[in-house]
């Protein structure tokens, strides 16, 4: 990848600071930085979700209740079908933590 600022070849780098996150991207020695666009999308989505009150519907499959997560949550946390999550119950609260 070429730098748009000085037109030199940029180096791929890890651990670049973006908001409160560390992302991969390309760094030029002139100081220009391009972040990995997929990772930036995910951080922007996480920041958006942080400010929202999310609602999800409970469904039922035979005797089990099923928690249906919004698409944005799936994308922001990179959740996969069949993946295990950890559930924490505290009084009347339920926390779902990707394992
Ligand atoms: Zn440059």
C-alpha cells in the first residue's frame, strides 16, 4: 500500500491506537497511518452499540428459551453459530459473555 501523503510504500503494523482500541493497519514513516478498514468498522459498530439500549426477543425451541441477538451485536462481537458463550446470572440480570 502506497502512502497518499508522500507516495512511499507503507508498512503493515499491529498495535496501532484507535480510540480505546488497538488495531492493525499501515504506517508510513512520514507519520501517515491507515487502519485496517474491517477492524475500524467493527470498532465504530461497538461504539454505536455502547450508546444504545438493545432489545432482543426470546423465542422457544421445545423446552428451551432462545435469545435472539440483533445482527449488529453478532457483527460487533464476531459471534458465530454454534459458538459457546458464558452466562452470568445476578439477581434479575443476565450477562452474556463471548467465551
Ligand atoms: Zn507517507
